[in-house]
């Protein structure tokens, strides 16, 4: 094994120490990005960045808290955090997933007349990265591109939360308790029930829980590893999301979600036997 090129007990001025910590964190982040498709384990990241495991672990935890790095509890691998995507939006209009989703979002907006959103997970929040408005004169513009919401708050955000493993759902709910406190319909008990309902139905439904006059449906888009990569959602006024219309909206969302998954390289699910 190559020698580790740093010491956890370097003596330096505060400014030099800060610069060194930033250099190490950026080096780790670059290694995480270099292995975005497959993920990278702590030991491999530490070795490639020439850091001790404790130092790498401490820096990665800091990057996770900032939303710059995500950690898959099941595989114990690190992936780029979706907050990086927001930074990309601020500096460039081009973003692969948004570009891939735009034609389908435009079609959904045309077919339904309603507002279509694309959201990504960013730590314990959902980040709106794209929006397409339809032709219906009353628009539900409750989210702007770049807006964050705690996971579970809103249809797309709830779809992302429900796609996570049970243990991770509980961790997110616990960490978001204070952020969700002002929203009476989104206490932990109700949120767990919404997660169960979303999993049973195969889509999320926000039927006026945030705003009485607004309803929305969301579905998850998964990546090649089966993790939630994004959520597509359609929002409109409640009178346009009656039960008799929901099935058609869900079918349209599912169609575009599956098309987006295939564009991301996800193999289509096998057809059920007849």
C-alpha cells in the first residue's frame, strides 16, 4: 500500500490549515466524481486521495452535511451529492438529466395542460431542477427552479422519500422533524403513512395537504443501480385532479419516467406473464 502523504496532526497557521483542509476536501470530491457511476468506498477514496481513513471519513462527513456527497447505506459507497447539480445550474444551462427530461416534460405539459416538475434528491431535501408549464390558465407555480423542500413535502419530494430503504426513510424523517414542524399534515406519523401509500400505489399523491386548492402526483425515476435518481410530478388545482382523472395522469407520468430511465441506461422491466 502506498504511503499516506498527510498527517492528522500537522502544525500550521490557521489560514494554512484551512487551505490544506479545503485542498483535501476538494481532492476527495474529485475522486468521488471520478467514480460517480459505480460509487467508491471509504478505503479506496482515502488511498486515491493519499489521506488516512480517519481524515477521509471526517472530510466526507463534512461534504455529506453540505449535500455535496451522498452515501448509500446499503452498499457503503459514496456518490456525488445532488447539491453539485444546483451549482452546475448556476454556472451553466446544460445539465444532462435535465436535457434528457425536457422533451418528455414538454409533452406532459402539452398533454395535460398542467405544470410539470423535475426534482432531484439533495441530502435530506428535494431540489427542483426543471419546470414546464401547460396551457391551462390557472397555473400552480409553487416551485421555482433551484427551490429546496424537505423530503416528503410535495409530490415529487414524497416520491423520492418513498423510494428509499426503510432505515433511511426513518433517518430522513428524524433529521427533517424541525423543518417539517410548521406543516401540520407532515408530522412523522402522517409522513410514514404517506410513504406506505406511495409504495402501495406506485406513485405519490398530494391532495391538498400543502395547499387546499392544489393537488399533485409524482413518480420516481431510478438509475441503473435502482436508486431514486429523480422524480417527475404534475401539479394543478384540486378540481382538475379528481379520482377519475388521476389514473390517466399517473399513466402519462409513468410513461415518461420509464422513457427517462431507458435514456439513463436502465433496462426496461420484464413484462408480466399473461
